[in-house]
C-alpha cells in the first residue's frame, strides 16, 4: 500500500501503522482519538498531548504499542 502515500513522509508512528496494516480510521475507532489527529501524528513530527498518548497506549497495547517509542516526554 506504499502507493497510497503518494510521496508523503511518514513519522515513526505512521511507519508502525503501515507495518501492522492499521488505518487511521482503525486507530481512531479503537482509541477515541479524532482521525485527523491520527493523520497528523502519522504524517509529521507532531507531538500528541498527554491525554492522547494515554488513549493510544490503552487502545493499542495489544499491538505492542508504547508511545515512548515514538514521542518524547
């Protein structure tokens, strides 16, 4: 599915999503984080808020996700 990115740079989080075959919509539904926020985190070096990191940590724990692997703080 690399052709879907159309040359967009992916963050470490975005690359992690790609390797696991997860879409922004999948993560948004599981975590309760807005899909646009997921997109920003996947395509840039944006730093999520503490609240967003906690939501992602809880929702994606079964996928081996740890927000500390992607963002500082």
